[in-house]
C-alpha cells in the first residue's frame, strides 16, 4: 500500500490543532520539484512513486493540504541525485517557475558544472541562487565531505558577486558540531559577505544537540536557516536563541514533508522513524505515524513557545524572511527612525534618557529588536557591535548573558512576583554581605537612582539630620538635580555638567551641598559650615582614575567627626574596576554603599548595604514600593554575582579597554588629529577631540562608525562579550575613520 502523498483523518486532526499557529501568508523556503527522467534513478522511493514528475502545482497542492492555507510562493529547486541530469533538471525548474508569480528558484550545481552553464541559468530573473549537495563530491563516502568539496570557492565568488543564495546541506556525522564545518563556514561567509548562506534543516540538526553549535556562527549577518523536516523543537530553539526570528524560515522539504514518520535524536546520532524502519504495532495506543511536515510544524510551534515568540515573529518565519531573502520585499524600510519620529510626539524628548540627537542626528538608532553579547540589531535588521556604553553601563557581562538569562527564565516561568517576597532576596543579601564583611544589612530597590535616594533617606533617618554633601551625580531625583542649582562646576568632576531640570524646587538646594573630588580645603569649608547638620556625604569612591592618596580616608574621617555617614555610590564603577566595588580596591570602607546597573547585568535591581549602625534609620522610615516582591531582579543579581565570581571580569574588560585606548592613541598620532586620549581606567575608556572642529569631528566619528557596523562615540564601556577579535576589528575601523576625519579636516582648513 502506498503511504506517501496521502492525507488521513488523523492528519487533519493534527493540522486543526496547529490552526492557530500557522499564519495567513506562507512562503515555503525549501521545496523540491523534479522530473523522474532527469534523476536517472529507477529505485522505489518517494522520489519515483508520485508519477513522472512533481511539478510546482503538485508541490503547491501538497503544502496547502498540509497547512490548510494558501501558499503565496516558494524557494524551489530540483531533487539532488548523483546521477541527475543537471541541465535537464534546471531547465525543468525554470519551466515551472514561469507559471509562478512569487516563487523563486535555486539551480542544482556540482563542482564540475561550468560557469558558462551557470551563467545561462542566472539570466532568468527568478533564479536567485544555488543548490549544491554532498552527493556531487568526489569523496567515496560523500556524507563525509568538507563543505568546499561540494561547494568550491568559485561558487562562493559567484554568489558574492551576484548576491545569490546558497542553500547548504552540511554533512559529516557531527554536522554543526564539526570544527571544520564551523571553520569553513566562518571563513567563506566572512570572505564572501554578499553571498547569502541558508543552512538547511537548522544546520542539518536532525541530531538536536548539534544545533547548539550554531552559536559558533554568531556575527555572520549573511547566514540564515530553514527548519525543513526538523522534527524536534530542541533543534530549532537554539537557532532562534542565537539568531532570532528574522533569520529562520519555514520550509516543507517537499516531498519529505509527505513521508510518514519523523527524525528523532538517538544516542549521538538520529533515526528516521518510518513505516519501513519500525514495527508500529508496538506503539502505545497502536498509533499510526503522521506526516513529517506536521511533525515539523509541531516542533516549530514548541520552539516558538520556548522562546516566547509573538505573532509578528511567526509571520517573519513563515513569510517575511524568505521574501526579503529572495529580494521580493524591502530589507530595510527605516522603521527605526520612523518610529522615533512618531515617539517624539507622545514621549517627552522621544526617549527616557540619552536622546539619539546627542549621538548622531537622524543616524543613531533609537530602538533595538535584538541584543546578544555586544551585538545589537535595530528595527531594520541593521547589525552593530556596541562599542559605546552597553546598556548605559549596565550590561557588564554583555547583553543576554546565558547564565543570567537562564536564571531569569526560571524565575519568570515559576512566577516573577506575588504577595510573598522572593527567597532570592535573602540569598542575595547573604552573598553581598559575604563579599563586604564590613556591612551587616541590605535593602533593595529596582534602579540606581532610587537606591541613592534610599541611601540618603536612611542616612537622614539614622542621623536625624537633613544636609547631604554630594560629589558628582547620583540619579535624577529632585534632590540630586537640585544640587546643581546655583553651582557652576562642582558636579563636573565625574559626569558632564547639566543644569538642573525645570520643575525642581530651588528650596531643595538648601538641603544639598556640593564639593569637588580631591579638594580637601573645599571639603573643610563644607564641614565647617554644615558639620552639625550633616547627615551624609554621597560620592563615588572613584570614577575614571584613582583619588589622590588619602582623600577618601580624609573625607571618611571628617564626616564621622562631624557625626555624618559616608555613602559610596558604586553604581557605575561597581564590579567594573574591582570585584565587589572600587572601595574594596581602595581599602576604604563606607557606612553605606549603593549598587545597581551591573549588579543584575541590566535587570532592574539596586542594593543599599551598610553597617547595622548606619542602617538603623531604615527600620523607622518608609522604604518600600509595589515592586518590592519582584523576584526577577534578585534572581538576575545572584546569577550575575556567580558569573563574576567564576570569571575575572575586571581583568578581561581592562584588556579590552586598554586595546581600544591604544588604538585611539596610535591612530590619533598617525592621522595627526587633535585628540586627547584621556588617561584613566580602561574599564571606562574615553577620548576627546580638541580644536575648532571638535564637535563636528565627534559627530562624524559616530556616523562613520555606524556605517561600518559599530555603535561608537568617544566613550567605551567594555564588557565580557567584547572578544579580542571584535576589539581588533574596531581598532582597524578606528584607523580608517581617523584617516578619513583627518582628510575632512584638511579640506575644511583649505576652504
């Protein structure tokens, strides 16, 4: 009895279960059409039992029955057989495409196929690339072939020259886990960036654990995936996790979609469960196998649920991504800037903090769609390496660190907030106090500014005083912003000076006084004037460089002598300079220390730790909020601290920052640009353009870096995700951009 190309009542029931998942528009990104006579194959199989030919109409009817949806188009190519008549198969493909409006084709190629033959087929506008296959390799066992043995470099050159698709079915037992496969893919895709490489079957991950190795291809923007015939969600989820929903395409793998059975991971390989390979009479419930196409849809739905994809993401996978790949839809439609323009009408200033205009007007992306490591993508799928502040200094481990993300996912799946409090909060307190033996108590917030405000409130409650002396900026509360009222540059020590915001009462400035770092005389005057009313001194132990010897000790001692408390703001410098905080490196312990940002690697969490005496006021003051039972922030912080305990984060980021500072200095000298490579900690690297055109040079530096795929200004906050390779690539770009800026400056001077 023929089993293929049938559709049963049970199949229909399964299709109906998937009804709400499959979107309205479908583009099949992986399907075969063929004539049996072109195969030169006479055996019995799915490739011969359907009649003399499998036309585009036969493909369409099968897939529409499978999905219960109309199919708008497909990426079609011949069936790859070693004995295949390539010319005949490719001519049949073009013949069938003539009747297809939105479908596109890939010609079957083999190492011996001449450029002349290929060029003839490429003249057809519906041919968008190549379908190589390992069976055309000269190896005796073709399944052991290297990629270049069945896709020679000249095909990559052609694909790069004409911006063509290469639909690649990698082989060898380990598939994506094979180091040589990874090496060749990285090499070829890097050297031929306009060639669009589609890794079929999720990188041929029929053995699902192999799919986790797709992370080796991160950063290659010309790599795509289809998930055709993959029947396990565990093989699809890693692709979504590492590359996102705009790099994955649904494909049927027709006619494989009409086989009854599925591929399953077994041991260190995989097994095709089919009528011919199993005794289905022993299956529980005497079940009959359904179609591979339906099993694959189930797997895709499960993978989408694992990642939490939304309706738009699913539409990308089933239609939009393939339409963009085949150049039938615009890849970039300026969504990022259009959304920002609209947002400015409904959000004061357009964004909550750093406005794009401050970086590069109409160029700096306001929004991101994905962020991993130190890579970000805007809404137009433009890819950048973040060589700026990486989440405004929050993501010290890099975006979406795996350990932190896992901890957050666990907490979210178990429930992120309730009436009860998070046990992670108690565990986090123990960890923080272990790291800081001088402290005995901990309080929590969800932001750094809130943490500083909380620390000040505790200090005022403990001392029953109201005056707070500040050095630098510590958030955007009214009290903090009021500190700059009537002050020229007292806050300009650690952060750029900004005038206080309108709406901040001037009366508040009577309770906030300022001083400059390393100025003992000014601090003495402050103590002399306000000492008997001083509740606390709030300052960073350091920012860009070490304080002058003895200054922190002097501030501590004089503050205590006056009856006040010393608060160290470790929100930015935190674990960046030294594990546990810069004050541990300086050997000066405050009464209270404040952490946020890097504490949760960007997840909302702030901590105020202090001695029992200093925190006494916390027992009497109101310090809570509705989000106090949130468990996501504490869970993220615990995972972050564990990662920092295991890895020398300060040492690694210091190396990255030093390399970038070295590039600024070296290429600045070579180009003759007037720049000031500021000395100080490499973990907060920075430089300045000087001279008459400094502002214009700064803007052009950012614009030219954006054009090269780098988010960059004159500040660089390195992270654990900034590998030596990425840093070296940025260093090369610095040399190129500085040379261009020097030329621009020379032309400007001659005008």
